[in-house]
C-alpha cells in the first residue's frame, strides 16, 4: 500500500478514493448480503462524510472497521468530516 509514502499518496489517493466510494455504493444498500469494510491506515485515505457511512451501513448490515495508529488520528478525522 502507499500509506507511508507521501509521493504515492498524491498519485494514488484520488484514484483510491474513487474506488472506495464506488465499492461503498455497491455494498451499502438495503437487502444485500452482509458485508464488512475494513480500512487499514485510515488517516491516509480521503473519505468525505465517514460518520454518515457508518450510520447507514450499520442499518444495511455492513460492518465498518477503521484502523488508526492512535485515537487522536480518529478524533481529527471525525472533526474534519463534520465540518464539511
């Protein structure tokens, strides 16, 4: 993965974000099979409105796991998501 390489983050970040958005739209629908989304090194991924994804995914039987190195990273992401 590109998580710890700033140059690769700039190159692949937008493409990966589009891929993730499309994947979420496919699985986060009513009456689909149960699914789990696991985001490792989550702070390196741009994803707008992650808080609303978690809320709607849960009702659609989709488990969401966000892996971060430290709680402060998660707190910062959630604050940024709410500001947008």
